[in-house]
């Protein structure tokens, strides 16, 4: 239900950590203040009051299957286009894990992996460039990678994009466009939380969808009924265009998870047999 136009203070918009923008949930920094106080006057116009941009502390890096791999072997794999190795190498440079911190090298390997479609690299790159971690903020490039992530069903990325249009970080402030992206995020899948099999990642997804719903409803009070109707139409068109890809990504993730669980069980069985032979 649309909210009536009233004078209201819209709290400083935040980005969500993804996997929250998921690098993955473990890689993404904590939610960040957008740096603006956005005020809605009785006429419905928007004014921004500059505020210090608060940088959240970066969360610990995401572990990969190459987490303990020696650096020389990791470099060999990264140079043969192993995308997981490229992300792991970028992560080590980004956080200074086992090698001196080197932002230029981190960005180099993140971009290389991101261009090839590695989602963890895309997430960490979007967040790093949005917040300006050890590098000047680059909202244009952050927007590019967030859009790629959103096309794969990443709700946190859709919220980030909505925030950027709401604050003007994506170019000229565009509130109906911000509504569209919040609506896209609000259409993400929510898993019933009474499901005993629900995972931490799914709980985080539920939280992100709720956040998108809240921001969409706030934005509804700042645009006209005609603008809202058009924004809703644009959100629906976006979903129709990308739903097949989002479904494929979801199925691929489920398949990968099942394979990893099967590998873990096989390794445990092999370990048990080895112990029995001793």
C-alpha cells in the first residue's frame, strides 16, 4: 500500500553485505552509511545534507578450497585461468594474507576473475569500489558489478543499486529508478523460517528481502502514484527478462552444494576405512 506524501526523514541508506555483498556473506563488509541524510519536504522534493561517509570494517575474507595452497602453486593456477584461484589470490593481496597487502594487485585479479563471471570476485569488487577501501570510490564500476550480481538473483546487489540511485551515486538522483531496484530486490525468494532445513545463507536472504521491501515502501512515499506505477512495471519487466538466468544460477548452486556434501561424506568414509585398517 502506498504511503501518503508526508514530511519525513529517510534514514541514511545502507548497503547490505552480501552473501551479502556477498564478496559472499563472509567477504562482504558490514552495512555502510550512504553518506547522505535524504529529506522529503511537503512538496516532495529531495535535498541532501552531506554527512561524513562511515566506512564499515571489512569482514574476514571468505575461505576457498585453495585457502592453504602455497603461493607459488596458487599463482600457477591463477595464471591458467582457474577462477577460484584468481579470487583467492586477489583476496590474499586485498587482506594481506601471507603476502604484503597490495591493492593494485588485488584489483587486478578481482577484475580478471569478475570479467570471467566469478561471483565472489564481483561481490568483493563492487563493495570495495563502492566504499573506497584502500582505493578511491568508483561508483560507476561498482554499479556495473552490482548489476551483474543482481542478474544472478543477488538481493543485496539490488539494494545497493537502489541506494546509489536514491543518493545520486549512480549519476543523477532518480527516485523512481531507486524504487524499481528495491522492488526487484523485494521480489527475491523468501524461505519459511520454520523450515528445519533452512540455512544461514537463506536466513540472510530473507533478511535482505525484508530490507528491500522496507526501502521500496519508504521510496513509495517520495514519488508520485504515476511514477510508482511505472517503476513497478519496470521491475516486472526486469524479472521477466532475467528469471530464467536466476533460476539456472539457483539450480547450479544447489547442485554444487550437493556435490560438495557428497565429497565430504566420501572423504569421511575413506577416513573411517583407513582407521579400521590400522
